[in-house]
């Protein structure tokens, strides 16, 4: 038996991970420690409310006293951190202070709690490929490795890089058993609809246009959340403390291609595309080399993109109650792009 504390487990990836862990490790106990911000949704884990090995505790990793209390009561063997402010547009238009508070101060508090506990065997910090900066579109052969330098170009990525560097320092200085993962763009069920795929699907369901920044040719590597969760499980149980692992699916697609795939699914044409002015600091391409986790932990993605995207679209279409409750709790899904659209039009084809 192991006792796993999941920070930020009510969000998109965290809730999928908790469900996966309880299926794969029947004897594990899970404590979900989540602040329940706008994107932390109790509905994401409603099916586990009566599960004998699942507990929920509302709390903020930036609140050191609340975090230490959770550690003292639960005595975790393992910790994984999904608790992060992650929406790029919010870090630009609202400001970076909340991102610093959660992504840097919160990670510091977790590291301090783990260092003081004496019981935690492994800590997994779930981060992003955006810490590496951007790759040129004209060099598809280039990918980020675990040795690539951090060169974040947006406030969100800079705060994630700050938390990751703290993890490195705590391992080097005190041998806190931390591992860091950098994953590419996720998609799948339960994702808050400010992110690209559920945002576009939701707009299609409402008969609205799909707004694309700039020329829409920004490229991301897309991985299904279930494949990401399997990789995280392997890192948590078999990874080497002090190591960094890149997680990607070698499935690069432009935002314009994603939009057109969703339009095709709904039987609509390019007249529903709307190009808006470029976002500040918008990186052209991300791509990670995931050969390390493939070779060392024997992981590879299993979900074929076209079929998995279709399943994801169907999930949002078949769960209108989930969408309606999210909107009722949080309002407009992505007000930042709507504001940007109102003032910055683009003539991109």
C-alpha cells in the first residue's frame, strides 16, 4: 500500500490521473488537496466520492500552514503536483502575480513540507514544455531534450520554470526525492474549456466562430491525457529521483489544423474561422524529444490522434450538464481571447 497526496487533483490532468491511479493501484490511498479555483472542478471526480481509498481536502499549496496540516494528517509516501496556474492568456492579460504565488511559492511550500516530513519517497513535479521557449517552424528536425536550457517567453512559462529550478536545487542541496516532467499539450475529457480543443468544441456547439491568433500556424505536439497519466504513473513508481523526463507523442499539429479537424467533425467549413491579432510572446512551435522516458521506463503513447480527438469531441457533446455547470460557476470560458478579438483583427488567410 502507498499513500499518495495529489496537489491540484480536481483539475483536468489531475482528475484523470487520480481515476487512473485508483484503477491501476487498488491498494493505494489518495488524498486530493485542491484549492478549487475556477478550473478546479469537483464534478470531475464526482464518481469517486464514495470510493473507499479516495479523500478530498480543500486547500491551497501557497498556504503553508494548510499544506503542513495535510501532510501531518495524511503522512504521504508519494506526492505529485498538478496545482498550477496554467492559462497563458490569463498570465498576459490578468497578470503574473497569482502564477508566481502558486507556481513558485506553492512549489517551495511543497518542497519544504516534503523535506520536513521524512516519509516521502518520491515527489513528482508536473510541468510544461513551454519552459524551454520556442522552436523555429522551419526546423522540424529540432526538438527539446531534457538538457535544453530554459528560455521561457511568457509569464506563465517563467513561473513554471522557477518552480522546476527550485525542485532541482532541493534535490542537489538536500536530496529531496523530486522528479520533474515536461509534457506537451494535453487533450481529453474534463478539460476546462478555456483551452484550445474544448474551447473550439464548445464554440461549435454554440454555433460560433473559431478565433485563431495570428496566422493560426503555431505548432504544438498533442498527447491524450490517458497517455500522459500512464507516463506519470511510471515516473512516480519507477523514475529516478533527481531526473527530468520529457513526455510527448510526436504528434505535431498547427492550431489551424486542429480548428479544421473540429470544423470537419461538425460538418462546417472555413467560413467559421476567425483570425485575430497575434498574442504577445506567442511561441511558434514546441516539440519535445521523449526518447528518454521511452527507453528508460518503457513508455510510449497508445492513443491514435484522429480517433481520440473524435472521442474527445463526443465526450463534450454528450456532457452538456458538465459544460453548463462549469459555465454557471465560472462564466465565460475564455474572455481574454474575446477581448483581444474585439481590438485586434488579422487578415491572415
